[in-house]
C-alpha cells in the first residue's frame, strides 16, 4: 500500500533541483521565502537534504504553471508502462455498477 507513495516521494526528492530550475525563481528569492540564508539554501539544494516540511514549503513557493507542467510530464513518464483500459471498457465497468 505505501510503496507507490514512498516511490513518489523519493522521485520528488530526486527532482527538487530540476523543479527549482524550472520554476524560474532565483535561489535568493526562494531562500528568503523559506526563511533561509542563501548559502544554506544553496547547500540544501546541492545535497538534497530537505525535510518533508521544508519540501512542502518549497513546493508552495515555486508553484506555477511551468512547475505544474514539469510535474505532469514526469508523472506521465512514470505512468507510461502502466496498464490502461479503453473508454469502451471503462463504460462497461461503470454500467455494471448501475
């Protein structure tokens, strides 16, 4: 049950630097919003040692359309091998519930 959640969290941590870069915000701006000194932010960005709370705050700061598009693209890449069903198969399943 927890494996997909943990995998998603790990993937998010692996992509923090890319998310920051895609956001278009300057490091000093993000650091200020997070209440960190720019040097400390730079070290965290390099090492990737974000706490869950810091990661959540960071994502709230950099949230914009470019970041959303990047995250959606990564999600689609992760799901490319997932099993899917056709719309007709979906309709059959839904009709069985009625």
